[in-house]
C-alpha cells in the first residue's frame, strides 16, 4: 500500500554496520542526513526509567521487565518522521549519571558513555521487518499496511559488558539499508 499522500516519501540511507566516523558524531542521524543532503531533525520524546522489553533485557543481560534507563527520540528528514530511536542503559551502571538528565547529551551520547569510564569493545546489530505497533504507526505517520524495520544494536565494553542497547524502529518505506562487508573478511 502506498504511504498516505499527506506524508511525503523520503528515502534515508542507513549503513549497517554503522561506520565509526558516523557513530562518533554528535548525532548519528544528523550526520547521516547531512551526508545525504537532507535536513535532519530530532526531538526528544522521553528520558527516564521503564521496564526492559524482552529483547532489550536479553541484550543488556537483565531480567525482562527490569527497570532500565530509556532515552527515546523521534528522528525527522525535513518534517517527515522516519525513525524512533531508543537508547537503553542498565541502571546499575548508569543510574544517577548525566545520561539520566532530560535533553540531548553534549557533546554526544558516545562521549557521555566514555566519560563514565566505559571503553568500546564490539557491537552486534540485528534487523527485523515487521508490522508496526499502533503507537509506532501513529508516531511515524504510517499508512495502513506499511511496515517497519526494527534494528537492535548492542554495544559492549572492552570487558564484554553490555553497555548500550539502541533500539531503532524505521519506517521501512522511507529507508534504504546499505550493508557493507569489512575488507579482508570474505571472498568474492
């Protein structure tokens, strides 16, 4: 089904895995949008504790439903909503820290994590396509029948502790996903 005519179609490119230079920027999405000639925007929707969804709990190695810190934002290309991105953090590691404060972390979320003594080790990303939940369809202004692509990226410290779970829900009709193979890791 075609998107609602009131919401223009915007194709945003999203690289998987995310290149390190983009991930280290003040805003992953704003850096991506700018490189593509789009006017990116972001709006913080929520910062605070909430129960960990099952997949996020598994990624962070906590019990499902355990309280975690959530930082949820809406990402826009022009005025078109394209993604809802939620960063989840374990409260035993990040409770009472500047990451719990409302608004965007300056100079960047990555710098905020590192300032608290966590050094990046590796990350795992998983993509799933699915119909949207009602709240997701409303937030992303999706027409009936449109799907989303859900990405769960878990960042681990150098000591293999899960530090950051980034859950992103992308309007599938507004994205192109570029998958790149690291050099030297495969054959033709």
